[in-house]
C-alpha cells in the first residue's frame, strides 16, 4: 500500500501523465458499461442450436422454430412418393449448428403430389429434337423402340402411360415421368456403339444414351446416395462398357457414386481401355488415308501419300467398315461459325448457300403428272437429272413421306425438296495446297481445316481456298471437274476457326449429307476460350440472331424476338482459369457466328475475337505485367479461340453412324498452356 501511495503522489505531480491515465480509465469504464448494456438490452452474443427438422411435418417444424427463436423459409419442394406429403426433407443450416437468434432456416419439403405437365407431340421429329422437346417440358424418354422404316432416326409414334399421343391430344403427365418413343430405322442399319459414361451425372448419361438410340437399364447407387444428393453422383460403372457394339434399343446398366477417389480410379481405367481398345486403333488406321491422284496430300499423321495407293488403302478400310461409330455423344450438330473474311451475307449460316429448300402445294385441279416433270416446270433453272437424283436419295417428300420420281402428283399434294445449290459462275483454279485428311473413302472425306484457310472463294478471296485445293486433288472425280465454287461442300466453318469438315465426293453423298444438315441431325461440338468466369458449370443461351442494325459485318441478338432467327446454344465449362474459361458449346440451331454472338451477349466474348470485342483485356488486374501477359497470349493465338473439335453423322452409303474428332491445334494448346501457368502461379501467390 505504501508503494501504491508513493506512485500515486508522483503521478499527481506529473500533470500530463495523470491526465492520460484519467482519460484511459474513463474510456475503459465507458466500454465496460456499453458491453453490459448490449448484453442486457439486446441479444448480442446469444446463440441458438438449430434443431433437426428432417422427417418433421411442416406445422410441427414451425412450432419448433418459434420455440428456438428461429424463422423458417420453404426454399424448394420435391415429390418423394416414399415419404409422407408435407414433411421436411432437407434444411440449411443443418441440425446441431449454432446460430444467432432470429436466423432463417431454409427447408425443402415433400409435396403431396407431383406437378402435372402437358406432353408435347414429337412424332415426325428427329430423335434429338424429340429429346430436347421432352426435356424442356420436364419429361424424359422411358424407352426407345425401333421399327423398320425409311425415316431413320425419326420418331414414328409416341406413347405416354400406354396412351398414344396425337397432335390434337391434351395428355398430361407427372413432372419427370417417361414417354415411350417408336423410332424408324432403315433395314440393315440397327447397331450403334456404347458411349463412355464414366464421370457423368445421371441426367447427362441418360441423354447421351438416348441420342445414340440406347435405353437406360438398371440404375444403382452406392450407399448414402438419396433423392436429395443424386444430382451430385457420377457414373463409375457401366455395362456394357464403352466402345462396344450394341443393337439400337439395347439397355445400358449404370452405377453411381459420390466417392471422388473411386470415381477417379474407374475413370482412369475407362480412359486407358478407351485409348488402347478402340480409339487408338481407329486413329492409326484413319491417319494413313490420303487423297487419290498424283498430287501429294498431307494426311492426319503428317505423312505424304501419292498415286493410287491411298485410294486402295481407303477402299480396303471401307470394306472392313472401320468407321468409328458415335461412341461419345459430346459433340454439336451444327456449324454456325462462318466468316470468310468479308461482310456476312444472308446465307452465312452453317449450311446456308450450300443447299436449297423448295416447297409447293399442287393446285386443286392438278392432273396426274410425274413428280420429276412437275418439279422441273415449277423450279426454274433446275434440271430433271438433279431432281431425279434428289428423289433417289430420299430428299423429296410428298405429304411428309419420301417419294420417287415416278410418283403421280395429285391435287393438294404438299411437296418438299432439299438439294445442293446449282453451280455458280465463278472460275475455280485448281491449286496444289496440302491438306490434313483424317479419313477418306469412295463417298466422302474429312478435312481438318487449319485456321486462316478460307473454305470457298468469295469477295476478296478468289484463290488459296479449300475448294481450290479440293478441285486439284480430286480433279479425276466428275463432281470436281465442272469448276463449281462449292463442289462437295455441305457445311462450312469460318476462316479463323479451325476444325473438321466433311466433303462429299459424288452427287448422291452430297445430297444425303445435305439433307442431314438441313434436318439438324449432324452431331458437332466446339471448344472455345472465353473471357470471364461462369457462375454455373453449364447452361443454355436462347436469343434470336440477325444482322446488326449498326454494323452490317456483325450479327446481333434481338432479345425481344422482334427480328432475327431463333437460336439456342448449350454450353458446359471444361476448365476455369480465373479470368478466362474453357467451354464446350453444343448448338440446337446453326446461325451465323452463333457461338461468338451468344457468348458476347452473355458478357463472355471469345478470347481475341476482334469482331465481337474479345481482342482487349476484359477481365483481370491493371498491373503492367498482366497486360504484357495478355498481349503475349494474343500473339500466340492471333485469332478468336474457337475450334470445331468433332463431327458425327450417318454415312450416306453404309448408313452407319460415324464419328471423327481432332485435337486442338498447336496455337490453341500453347494459349491454354500459358493460362495454365498463370493460373497456377496466381494460386500459389494467393496461398502464400
């Protein structure tokens, strides 16, 4: 006490120190007083333990929430027949978690009955279109049943719960229920190949099976998977395994897991089996196939083949039927990206300008007349031979059914015809330009087009095009001896997009492939690097696309639907790099620049896409090192980052579904390598 009295006297003598201590004591006292007031007058610091509402009826859960001073909010509802209606299925936060009083707990309840939705009429549609229509309506395919019919891959009949669905019927079904589809298949074509499904969620795995004409068999789940977490489960076992041949309508059994280690183990096994068992063998075989003729052609393997040896090799492969079937339906059906280095034209769609569609209804007083003669009179500048060729390929429909040239036209018959456009009056100079040919047979060839190569002559590009190269290398074929500026082409990709193209080598193959493009049954997918990061892992963009009213060289999205053509793009994230994202695009429609326009409209222009604003820094930091890094990336890939990676279609002669894919080109891979390094360095900096 004496020491304290001594120090207190000394402190009183030092006025400055005394005042500072006094002020500190006052502040401390005020803080303690404020804390006491907050504890007594408010609920600051109070905690409540969230009760477990699972399996509890809604009214009881509300009483429990009031007892614990919590709020309930119904966030969603499901229909689980195994549980009683009105009970809580899930909650967030989970039971046992401590929260502040008044906190909202979000719950999912079980509905008393499933929502009813109208069943769309899909008869007469292609299988892909039917699947998409059912998915939009909230339904799925219960079973695919194939019947012998010329309308291959088209829905003949539709049944829901045993009842036939007609155009005028108003049948409703429970949300998520299945519909049975009867699909046509031409005689002799009844097999497909099982796709690799390991790693995919159940919904996507089902879609891939249905698009390939297969049914979903028995579906099993590992322990711990229920209706609430099924969407996170992934396929890790399938039977039959991938790459095996199976009859159309066959069933594939699936087993799903939430265990990432187990999934990685089975995915590695599946990838190894796919590389060793089928994919590698097909790739080796198709790479050795080159053009016929005396000119040298660079093949997929980088080798040069001359003379007739390449033709004999291709012929033997055709006899052994080494077409790679559609083993993995991850590729889009359209090819909308067209930019030949000039102003976009009205026919700049994927196959626009390459084939024409003509429709006419016969008059009431029409006298019986052969179909080919009837159309020759109605279609100016169209020869009877072209019309007969279209009829032989099944490209002329009368009242919705294929008709022969000898069919007698009757009053009010509705006639539709699809055929390649006639030759245009432009001189084509054959040029010996090396081409990469992953596959070739007597009817068609596949070209892996490099970026920078224009597909056919046009404004400002009268030579050095793909057609000039084809005219030289296929100069012995009749189709390429007339100087047609679009000989053999059934679709196009733009100058600065790399990827696969199919080219027909005769009129019959040309007509049949053109019809598939017109019917939107060609399967294709693109890979694109876009600016920004997506909130979701996948999504759909819908918006009419037409010519921009301000810039005639650009296309524009008319959000209100007042102009343009209907366009739908499905996208899926492949990898995130922070400021840019690698995505895969699948299209339902084929509009000019569709991927580029839709991605730009969503705020994610393609990387280095000059026309749609992707050629400047849109995401990232303001540091000079980052600006220099992006400039280096632009130099590595001096074009928009878009590659047509795959192509699948029904072969015009064998009627088998064939599939081809190409690796990303070197400049695209180099670009991704730079972003890989940058993303890894940024992650290390953040962790450090």
